[in-house]
C-alpha cells in the first residue's frame, strides 16, 4: 500500500514559492519543513548540499524564482551527474548508478516523501537543506516493476520509518523499500490473533486489493509472511 494520500495532502495548499509562504499564516497541519521555511527570511537562492557515502559532497544552487520550473527528477539526475564527475577514477560507478532517491539528513519524512515523487517541483524546498543519497541494494528495477512478481521479498528489504496506525489485530508502518527508495505502508498482522474466519477475511482482503487497479484506491504491491506474522504492502 503506497502511502500517498496523507502525505500528499500536506502539500496540496503549499505549492507557492517560499516568498509567498512568508506572507501567509501557516496552518498547524503544514509540514515541519514548510513551517521552518516560513519562519526564516526567504533567500533568493536555495542551497542544497548532498552527501554520497561520506566520500563525495556536491552542492546544487537553485534560483528561488525558478524553483517551480525544476523537478525532483531533475535534481536526482543533476546529483548523479555531479557524482559521476567527482568519481574520476570510477571507483563508485556501480553505487552511483544505483542512486534511486535523496533524503534529508534531518529525517524530515514529509520532504523525504516529496523527493521520491516524480515530476514534483522544488519550490517547497527550504533555503538550505542537507541531503544524502539512497542507494538501491541491487540493480534498479525496471519501470513496470515486474521484479516484484518474480523476487521474494521480506521485512529485511524495507527500512521502517515509523508507526502510522494500530488496531486490535494489526499495525501499519511507514517504510522505505530499499531497492527503489519509495515509501510504502506495511500492514503487520499477528497470526495468533486470527481464527479461521479472520484468515478467510485476510485472504479476501488480499484478493480485493489485487483486483483494484485504480490509481485512486489503495493497491497491493507485495505480500509476505514469517512464522508468526503476515505482511501486506
């Protein structure tokens, strides 16, 4: 389940530049990094510093007035190109080719999520931010992500970022998938809490999610289990 609805709503009313943000009263639901940007005097330039495995450091400067014209895809491409130039001996060619995302060193989940979304503009970026690379643990998956159908996944293939919700029989976590750098919601169910009716209900839930292909609905990407737990992604 790709957790887009809640995080995306944080940005729905905040697409203006940082200049306009400073003139508005921020709501309590605004992302932390946008609140911080509003509290600071806006600069004319966005300064982004990116660290690659503590081996290379690159900086990207963006004219604040042109930030809305640049996208998250452009930033990722620019960073990878800069690191390719810095790695003049080719020692880290494989790792650089496996950079799939960027994330904040301050662990701002809202901004981290925004940076994983394709085609999103950079006007929401704070005046100064430090990022580091997210490197896939294997070859970058193809666009159609067919690898999900052939490769076996487990909890070790995800970085758990926090608890989203909890019910009587299950917990839902926000996690980043290590091979593509994207965020997903993982539902964890304790098998001991499921009677026969509960097991049948879980199977029905999986089948229903598999049939749903609408982008407006929650989709099932993966399902796996351990001896004691079931996981739905």
